C-alpha cells in the first residue's frame, strides 16, 4: 500500500492519496483543483490509475471551477450531492480500488451532504470535527445532524480508529476516536442541547476554535 498526505500551508486543507501498488489503482480524498500538477505527478511517479475522486464535502458555490478542474483527473467524482447529472453517492456504498475497499458513510452536519470514508483502521471525516476551522465556512450548516453524525457514527468506532481531518489545526492532521471522544472542545462532556447552544452562540465568522 501507498499513503500520502498533502497539506496546503496557506489554508490548512488536506488531501489524501491511497493506492494499492499491486493493483496499480488509487483514490484521492478531498483533492483540490489548484493541485492538479502535483497530484498528476504523484500518480505518474508510481504508474497509478486513479480509480475514484472522493470528496467529503465541497464549497463549489464559492469555488465554481472546482468540478471542472477535478474532472480533468479523469476519474469518477464521488460526493454526497449530485454533480453534473451524476447521482449523489449513498452511505453504505463500497468502492473498490485494486484489491482494497473503501466504505462510504453518510455524515451530514458541516454541510447537509457530507460523506466520510472508512478504510482499514482509518476514517477520513473531512470537516466533521473541525466545526469552525473550515476556511470556506466558519460554522456547521446543520448542527443537529452534525451532533448525530459525530456521536452516533464517529464516536461509536473503536478507540484505536485513526481520524483524518480535511483541515489541519496546529500542524495536526490525525487523531484517534478515543482522544476526540474524551477531549474534543465541542463534543466531549456536553449534552446535545449544550452543544446546540454552544453552536448558536458562535459569531458568524468564528476562527479561534480548535479541531484536534
């Protein structure tokens, strides 16, 4: 297997490349159009065929060229809402690449159509735990759904599951379920009502809360 993390220093956004080297197939999680030359070079370097482009969420209303740019990767785009006539992906779907499988999990909250991706002992959850750190959106669009996604779909995973964010904070990209369940500033030790009150009290342009 081959695994790479790409970090944009300016925005803190993260992209993940997973590849089955024996099958010569790869997936990209949360790639960005501005990075196409680098992404293409990484794929070519190891003679990999890109099988899927997986998006945990998007802000195409603010970045309208993103779908067009990502289409140049010449792989199916998977996201939680329909794109250019392609049906929205559904939680529970399993996608193959090489001899590997990646599982789609519906985790709405940051946006209404967020997806997460489970692979081996890793869970790629985009901005689900970032809450206020996304550079394009400072607060969740669906707080009630976010609480349910985190508490019922993330925090029920095994303690050792590795969580990979879509946005790094404090130079951290990876955490564990145990750590977030115990110490996340928006979820640990709070009731659902307390969490919703906390979100409702956030300023419109919150920028100071931690992710993990």
